[in-house]
């Protein structure tokens, strides 16, 4: 079957308008193109307010935002940080950058986020922190995790790369942990191409992160570097993009929510597809329309479906490979059956603000057509 390019549907696409162009041109013409400028200050102030937190520190991407938090907290060689097995590799990489060990634990089948009971069982004498990941826009169980971390004196970090716009019990992502990190990669809810941010109410931690973010330069004495730091700064050009995205964020989020809601409505009768569960009190961020394909234990149908959809012009993406199965973090002793099953059956469908109702309808029609074919061919 031959599909023309205007009939294809990418899995993600940024929502950009004349407002982004205007702000970026303004920053460009001002000469403030590097890591200082009015858009940076404006973004950090507005983002902190939106997240109901005291401080927001912009960074060059979401991975370094995670590393910045851990480094500022003094996590280093010999330490352990508990992470969910089902996450993007950056979560564990940031731990490794500190010389620490990422301890992978299982996720909950009810939320797809890290299981607090699995965290409890993994806490040991070397544990210094827990990183909870808001997988596919769904906040983790922060009340349970906060209690655990308080009991054991651990830092609780929220990896909210995928959950800008989510709330838990009416509290926004960004205010649910000791520190929260965000990504503004091109496929995220709001974007600057690359870019990231850390939010926190811990003043001492924020001061330490500011120091490390700027090569470790003493803020009171230029070109004196009392500590080894990093160049983790965001540019004013990137911040200009983000300021425009913040101006449009409510509209972008609403349109993406509609896309996911339409998928879930249209596919509610498909027995081979299970939508992402949503826990009580959660309003997830509309990052990706996420489904499980086939019955538990099926390792064939999801990949066959993805290949068939690609042939008819619908791009998809599989769920993440469990971190404990990746060479850099391989841990054959990790017991993560839920993460493993979700990884093998999960699929993300095209999700972006400019995907209109007829587009969703076309994707659904193509999905129904190929699903019937691949399910009959399954071994």
C-alpha cells in the first residue's frame, strides 16, 4: 500500500507558532543569545509560579537537570539511588555520572510508576536517594514515597520529564518532591528543542545547584572557582522559546488532552488494547497516548502491530526497555516482572497538539485494520 507524505502521522510533533518566532527573534536581535538575558529570568520566575514552588533553575537539558540535583546533594561513589526499572535511560545515567549505583526496582501495574513497596524493600545502608519517574505523564505515588524518604532520611527526586501539566490531589508536578526535574526536548508537552529545569523549595540545595550549574564560579568573585562545576546553563534563545510555550501552555495541554481522550473513546471496544490506568486524585499530563497490546506475557503482537502501522503511515514508539536489561546498568538479579511485561507490550500512538479529530479518526481506522490482521497472524 502506497501512502503519500501528507497522509502520514509522526508519533510526536512540537506545537510552534508565530509567538515563538517573535520571542526568539526578539532575543536574537537583543544580542542576549547565550546564558544570560531577560527571557531566562522571566522563564524561571514564571515556571516556579506555575509549579507552585519557590525556585526554578533552567538547564541545558533534562538529563543534566537530574545530574545537577544529585551532584548538589553530594551523592557520589559508594552511594545507591533507587530508580524504577521502567524509565528512559537518562534517569539511571544521571546516577552513574555521580559514581553512584542505580538500584532498579519494579513498577506498579496500577500506575506504571515506581512501586513504593518495592522501594521500601530495596532501601539499604548505602541508599541516599529515590528518583520517582512520572511515566508517560502519570505522577508517582508521592505521598507514600515522601513518608518512606522521611523515615529513612533520603532525598526524593521527581523525574517529571514527561509530566508537565499533571497534578496529584490538585498539586502540580514540580511541587511533589524535594526536587523535581523537567525536560523540554522536542517531543515534550512544551519544548525548547533541548532544555530542562529543576524546581525546589530547598534554598540550600538551590544555591548549590546554581553554583555547580555555572562551572562552580563563586557568585561573589568572578573567575574564582572554589568547586568543580559544570556548564549546564540554558541559553536566552531557548528560554525565549519556553516563554512563548508557557504563554500557550494551557491551550497546548487542552488540545493534547483531547487527542488522548479521543483515542481512548474510539478504542474502548478493542479487546486487545488496554489504555494507561489513571489513579485516584491524578490528572495526568497529556504526553503520549499509551496502550498495552495483547494479553499479559505476549511478546509478539506489539511489535507486529508497530511494523504494520509503520507500513500504513502511522509512526509509533515502544515502551522503554527496562534499565536493568541495558548494558550500562545490567542487573540480572533485578526482579521486575511488571516492568518487563509493560516494556514488551506497551505502545505510544501519535500525540501532538496539532493532531485534529479527523487525524485521530484516520489513525484509529488504520490501527483497527492492521490489528485485525496481525492478531490473526500471531503464533
